[in-house]
C-alpha cells in the first residue's frame, strides 16, 4: 500500500518537475541518571522549476513557501526556548542553539537598508501569525559581520542580514500547535508524540523553525526544518526500570506517517551506540496495538567536551553595573566568534570594555562594534579570537543604568529588564557549532510612577495657598475697608462655602467624582420627569 | 464599462430540511437574526500569576463559544499573563477552571495577543481595525455590517475604568468611543459587551451606539467575586459570573439550535449565586431580549440570506 501511495506521489509530482520529501526522526538519549534528552527533527524539502508557477503542495507547507517568496528569504531561523541548557551534563546543545526566549536570524533580499528594515518588520509580524508568537517588539541588529549561528556562504550584494533576541518571550502550547500544523503528518507518525503536558513539564525545552530557499538558474530548492528538544526527568523517580514512551510522552506510538520518506526512532545507549528503529517497518503499529519502546536509563558514559559560556552581572549600586561573559575552551584549540547584543536601556562605557584571559595571556582579538540607534536598534559587539586548550577568557562590559522615559518601561518595571544571552560560535578543525550563555536581568532605576500625579497635586496645593490666604493676608492690610454690603459678594462667598463644605463631605465619605456626576444626572432626569 | 449582474436567491438544500414543523414553530418565538457571521474578542487584562482566574475565565468562555461553532479565526484572544507555562504552575502547560475539571489549555488553543502585547492601544486597534499594515490576519477583527460581535473583558476594574497589565487603564469613555467608531465604520450588526470585573457596570455607561447590548458582573458600587479556589495551585481558579455563564452555556445551550434566549442568560446568575447584582443595559438594543437566541452571540451558524432585488455592481466594486 505504502509503495502504491509513494509511486502515486512521484507520478503526480513528476509531471510538474516538482519533488517533495518529508523526513521525521526522534532521538532519545539518557544524558544523566534519570534525565532524558529527546530531539525531534522534521525535515521537509521541495524542488521545483521556477519558470512554471507551481501551486501544488504535496508535503511542504504552502504558507512557508509564500513566506519565502514574498520576502525573498534566503534563510530564516527562529528559535524559542525555556530554561537553561546544562552544558556540563547534557553536552552539545541542539543546533541552531537557542537562548532563553525567542531568537530570529534572517537573511533576505531587499533594495536597500531602509527597505530591509521595513521588510524585517513585516517578516516578524508574519512570523507572529504563523507561529502564534508575540515578538513584535523584538529589536534587531543589522548585518552582524561575524558568524552568529552558522556559516553563511552567500555573498550576494543585495542580501541583508538581521538578528535579534527577545529574552522575556515565553513559549507554550500554542507555539507547539502551530509548529505541528506545518508538518506533513500532523495526526499520525512521530508528531503525535508532541504532547504538551509532558513536554512542558521538563527541565528544558526549545523549538526551532529553519527555512531556506536556494535558486540556481531555474531550479529552486526550498527546505524547512522543525525541531523540538526537551530534557526531562524520569517521572517514576525510582530510576530502576527503563524509560518507556508512555513515561516520556504520556502515550504510545499508534500510527505511521505513510507519506514520509523516512521515519525513525534513534536510541543512544550508554556507550554511545545508536539503535535505529524504522517506524515504517513496524508491522505491529498498523494493527490496534500501539507500540512502546524501551529506553535504557543508564546515561551516556563518555561525555563530549564542549566550549562553555555563561554570563554574570556585577556591580553593587543602582547606577553602574557590569556584564561579564565567561568562556571556557575545551581540551583542544578552537576559534571562536562572540556576539553580544546590548539593548538601549543600558549605556556602555566603551573605553573600559576589555578581555581578561588566563593561560598565555590575551590572544589577538578582532572586533566589531555597532552603536545603538536608540530605540531602533541595540548595540552589537562582536569578537573573533583563538583560544588555546583549556583557556578561560572573560569579556568585561561595564555599563551605566539610566532612568528611562516613563513610557519606555514595561508593564512590570520592577521585574527588571533583560540583557540577551551572548552567542558563541565555535570553529574546530572538523566541525563547528554555536552555544549561548544565559540572559541576565538588570534592575533599572524605576521612577515613582505616580510622580506626575503627585507633582500636580503638590503644585496645585502650593498655588492655592499662595494665591489664596497668603496673598489675601499680604494684601488685606493695604486694602481700603469696604463698608457697604454687597449682595454679589455675599452670594459668591456662600457658593464657595457650599463647594468647600461639599468637598470636605465628599472627602470624608469617600465619594468619587463619577458618583457625584451620576447623582446630578439622575436628579436632572427626575426634574425632567416632573414636567 | 459597467457590469450588470443579476443575483438570484440561492438557498442551500440542507437548510430547507430543517425548516419543517417543530423547527418553524420554535423559530416563531424568535426574531429573525440579521447577521451572517459571528466574532468574539476575549480579553484577560491582568498580569501576574495570582490572576490565574482571569485567564481561566477567558479560556472557559473560549471553549464554550468554540463548541457552539465560532471558529478560531473569528476569535481574538488576549491573555496578559503566560499562566500555563508559568514557572509557578505545578502542572505545566495546563489551565484548570475547576478542581476536577478538564484542561482548558489543550493543543487546540490559539492565543492571538499575549504578554506585553495586551495593551489598551492594541485593544482599541482591534476594535477600530486600524492596524499597522504588517499585522497578520489572525490578529485582526475582520468584521462587517453583518457581524455579531461579542466583546468580553475580564480583569481588575474600578468605577469607570478597567486596569490593563497593572500599568494603564481602559476607561469607559475609551470603550464607548471605540464602539461608536465601529458603528460609524459599519463594523458590526449587533454587539454584546460583557465586563466581568469589580464595579463593571460602569464600563458600558457611555456606550451610546445603536444595537449594543451590555452586561456586567456587578453594579457600579459593587465588587465581583471569585468562585472556586484550588489549594493545590494556591490560587482562585474562576470568577463567579463567568463560572455561571459557562455553566449556563454548557447546560442550556447544548447545540446551535438551542432555544435558550438572552433573558435566560441574563437570569442565569442571580444575586444569591453571584453575590453581586449583575448589570444589564438594553436601552440601545432594539429587540426584546426574550426573542433573541443566546447563540446569536455565543454561537456561529452560517445564515444565508435571500436576495430578490437586482443588484448592480460597478467597476469600483471589482477593482
């Protein structure tokens, strides 16, 4: 049956020169006793002839193709993560590495810088629509010169790059639902294991969407990767019996994705050996009984050594602070490229930014600095350097915290504001990868938000006093005495007295103005009825 | 060149089957609804974890109207706090409106505005339809003159205002102006405004636009109360007014052709249950609420209308 469907697909697609594939894979690796790392990867690709307008979509999501075409995107990476990746215990993070919060890296064509900024704004809003995120207020930096997440080969002239991190962004069920909607198999196959109640009850979870499109003459190739990574703790707590799918995902695998080119479950054993199960060869699954897979509890013995990075905050007063990015190399020499974004709400002390390294002193460092454009774009700091084996370097960034304008504070200003995690791209002779440090939370000086109100009250009181009794008594002695009784003045004084008495009454009885207004309105309504 | 088109009445066959006997008699009890589509704006304005109940209010109502046929694309949901994936939630990824209830945050939930995007500005933009051109369709209220719109606000309120995010307020005058703008732009046919907060009757005080029915959980001088506490989570899980609203919808309005009317709904939370007097404002609503189905606002059926006259569509229409 499967072969029949497969050949049908090929037949339909062949006539248009359209080829599409969908692959799915889940990798399960016990990373520590009682802790399990789960990586889902769903890959979709599509080749077509760009001369013919192909509106047929077999497995590739149409909305992604439209996004790629509309904004002339070459590559777009979006990651969302919650929690902190434990580099010591869990090894290399999933690639592209995800900092806490949301991250967007886009490479697209545009006419000029201004057009690119405008396009980026639209692209971010489109992503909000596709992924159900709320990253409209992400601030992006233009054209990072050094590598942030991975090497880019394209060197086209009209190609623009934008990179931004939003550390406070949350990620939850609705994002997962939208990612699932992009998959060719939403209701069967491995995607059924993406069950929110278990995935979010975890130590760390991240998800990413990477889409890219290449054009060579008339051949167009579009690719999409959806990835979900979770590190979870064994729910049984005892750690005696091996993991099962029911433990990990709250369900068993009950169906196959028949249109997938490959569909596999990889389990990594204690000594690093990989056991691959092809879901499409499982005959039991087509029957009523869903299958369960047993995963050993013993963690992988040999841990891969990785470059480590973490950020910390220094300073002990309200006005000044210090961000330190610590980077420790693994046991062989490596080239690293560090990217740090500094938002507009802290002001850098450029002259005092420096590196401090142990073992052999400071290596030669290339740097790029792009100044902040206020609210438009944050500051970008980038460094390129080589580290010797085991070397530790610290990037020290002193900054000043400034009082912002009232409307620039977030709704809960006392929570503090984030400085995004720095990204470290590591190049080894054989391979390269990226890691992220942690975001830090800066407590900015927060104004008294009721201050304008207080100032108005205070000034009004002062005015009333100065132009009231003080002026009265200072001028009264000089004024001639008026003996004649004046009715107008008496009525005026009576009205003032009534108002003052009413105000005092309203104050004592805690009556608010709206109630007074309503009272007067109903009174007039009654008068109208009497007529 | 002018296109002259004749549009003849077209009616879907399945509709005709229903229009027999009993169904026709029931229909006599109600005014003919004039709308063809339904929209809803559900807003939770409160930040912070301890306002869990406001999120579950919105979610409970969301599931009820979705069950009655309003699709996700027609529901704009605003949640100011990420409650399900909050670090304090002992059951991550879930929201419960009752201790033994069902999870309200399943994988079928679509949140359109969340976190810091829930602002007074965005709320007014949704109502008036004046967005940045980049705003995706899922975040817009694309109503027309044949739409019945349900606006539901929950959060903390005071006399004449509703607090958004602990930092700004939506005043009743703002709301009235936004509704009036909608009326002038022909953006609704009928509207139901529900405010569930303390002193919420003040929220609809200034609404003077026609065809608007307004309800509130308490009168202007009263507080509103929450219904149930979950000691495992440590917070109140739902408010009284919304609890009885959802209860009413689930028990009395089982399907789209339910004969429950708006008066039944208004009576569903008497003062002895709600602990506050619910507010109703009908003076801008021309129909008798006893002759209006609850599903005119809380449900969505495809209502086809016959056209018998000749319609001329000019070039401007086709442009």
